[in-house]
C-alpha cells in the first residue's frame, strides 16, 4: 500500500513538472515569428518587399497575348524614351520638354517591369534600338516610327522639331492605346492587363495635352 502511494506521488510530481515546463515554453515566440527574426544563414538572401512596391515578376498564368503585349510594348516604350531624350535636347517649347520628361520618367520603369516578366516567362527580351514590331502579332505596328521618320525628327530643329515631335508622339501614343486594348481583350495575366489599363489611361491624357499644345506651336 505504501509503495503504491509513493509511486502515485512520484508520478504526480513528474506530471506537474512537465506542465510547468510546457507553460514556460508557451511564452516563447511563435515559430513563424521566430523564423522572421532569426538571422539568415550565410549565403542566403532574404527579400522583404515593401508595401506597395512594384514587382518585375507578373503573378499568375500568362498566355500568348500577354507575351505579345510585353514583347511589343518594350521596344515601343524604348522608342518613346528615345524620342523624349531628343526633345530634351532639341525642343524649344518648355511644355514639350516637360511632357517629354514625364513620358521618359513613366515609361522607363515600365520597360524594366515588362522585361522582367518576359524573363520570368522564359521569353527573350526585345533588344533596344530596333523598330521591328513583328513580335506583336495581331497588335499591328502600334504607331511606331520608321527609321526614316526618326532621322527626320533628329534633323529637325526649333518649332519645326516641336511640331513634328508632337505629331509623331500623338500617333505613337495612339498605337500604344490600341496595343493595350488588344491585351485587355485577349490577355490572361492580371498584372499585364493592369499595366495595359494604366497605359491607356495615362496616354489618353497625354494625347489630349499634345493635341491642345500642337496649335500653339507657331513660328
């Protein structure tokens, strides 16, 4: 009888000790938080995206229309940036210069974003400097300038440059809107379609500005 009581007491003491240890352990940091706070092992890169930060990798699935949109819009944007750089040096109108700066600032990051998508999708990124839009498929030429038009613009100066630049950029923007509408109707990737809508909204506004500015360029 005494032996039974002694055994029960030992068992109870062991149970209380286990409970106490468990209670102490419950105050430790949860596993998920501990992993976040633990320093990364040597050679390991930890990336924590900031709130609202854009990403060069489009999430979700993509189809041929998404690929064609990005592959076509990259050189399209590259040409707009080149034209904007020309305006920074050759335009006489401060408003043309300011608009060109805005276009360059907006489209430069979009080029990087779409190039990142193409890389993630296992597609070749278009090379800069060319005006071949064959990758766009059904999206057409997209208002791209020919080499001859670009040479004429480069040779222009004064108000003649300003007028020509506005006329060409209006057509260029209208082409981008058409290309983006093709993506909205046939694309699958949510990020690509979101960018297409943003391009439509921004470039329609800029088309209106340029159409209003064009008649004021005289001389």
